[in-house]
């Protein structure tokens, strides 16, 4: 099977994913091929900006730069803390318990420390259910985006490490950009599950080596079911459909420090996998997340836990198609947002 992601993207020196220059020209052909695509590939910074007068225009927008948000609701939190009242925020007071024999990824106790991680995961889910990054943060009471994107970070694999993990950065905050990842019926098509956590510290000969940028990091699986990916910015809009493919799984790194709280640092680069159609994803997520003391994080959980959910899909979303001018215009606007963004 053709892998369009590898053909369409390359990583620049900073680790940001960029579209190859010929992509827009062959977009119509690529669609006809019907191959698997990455649901956010066109969003990554670097879409070729068209010559003046060639691309469709977007009404001028005000892009919020940096991580600070304007007029946050009350109450607000500057970061996602470890947990509620009485829950230790110092990771030195946490225990890391083996969940699977021989694995680096472990369960944190007490489980109350996951409360802050859940809030940050909820933010990431909301921005894929029709909310901008800024609006998702406001909905959850964040004062700043719980996001510290980097091109690489020191971390562990299931059985190896420490080693440098290459990360993929997603689109920059734009207050008027919205994306929905949905199943064929237009329901939320995304879910998350904890795959374990670890200290970024090694002890050799009684000496501790703190090698990580954050004292604690966690791996979270993000599952996307076949369906559609809908994108809107201003009066530009388009929809990718991929109903006949397998579900996809990506792996995200979330990190914690008492100063920053729980933040997303990025997605593991080139680690997306297709999931067998015979796999019962819901049961698998519940089983594995349960071993790590967490729930399966999906749309129903999001509404029950935080009282927020997916924004209504725009009317006619299934008929938007993939107009080249819309792809160009949205990509150019998000690229400008990246240039103005100061993480």
C-alpha cells in the first residue's frame, strides 16, 4: 500500500513536518489513489505559500502569539497540576509501580496525580473536536496552553533508553482554525489511553543521573477511527474522508514538573501504526489503561469528566471535498501563525 505521509512530508532541521513543494500540484491525483493519509499532514507548518493573487483569500484574522491566553474564565489554572487537594505535587513523593514485567512504563501511585494529566489530554482531544487550541484551553480553565512543543526529547522506550526521541510538532495556535476528526456518522472519532509513565532518572552505583528535561514523562496512545477529517478557517473549508482504511494509532509524550504541571511535548515521529480491524479497540484501551490506573479517555468520558464535548459539525461537512485553494489558503494561514508563535 502506498504511504502518502512519507511521500508528502519531510522533517526540517527543527523537527517540524513540512509538505513537499509538489504536493498541491498533485493533490487531486493523490486523492484518486485512495491511499492512507495522515489526518493532519497538510496542517504541519511549511505548506508552500502561493504566489500573490493565486490562492483564495481568507479574511484577516488576529493570531494570538505565545502561550498566554486573553480573558481566561474563572477559575483558571496556569498549568495542569498533579491532582486535587491533598495530592502530592512533588514527583519525589510518587511511586512508580511495575504494570508489565520488564517494561519501563509504569503505573504512578497515588492515582490522584493523573487528574492533571487527564485535563491536558482533554485539551488535546477538544482541539480535534472543533475547538481551537485557545478555546479548548479556556473551556478547561487553563491560563496558558498546556503545550511545550520540542523537536526532540530524552526518553525511554518500552525496554530501552534513555535515548533521544524525535517528535513531530502540530499546527500553531490560530483562534479561527477548527478541526474535527469523526467517524462516518459524524460522531467523535478519537480516543486516548495511557501506556505508562517513568522517571527521567537513572541510578548507577548509588549515583542518580537526572537526564530528562522533566522529572516525569508519560506515553499516551491516540486512536483515530476511519471516517473524516473536517477543516475550517474563515470561509475556507475542506474534508478528507478515509472510511475504507484501518484505524490509526499515534503515541504522544506528556511531561510533568511541579513548575509546568502536565504538558504535551509532542508526538513520537514516524511511530504511527495501523490497527487490525479485528481488534476490539475499546476493550484493549480499557484493559491496558486499567493496568496503569487510568480510564479510557474518549468523548463520553470527556463530557462526564469535564462537561464539554465536540462542537457541532458545520452544515454540509461531508460534501466539502478537497478544494486545492482551500488547502493552500488554510495551510498558508497556519504557517504564518507558526512564524508568529513563541512557545
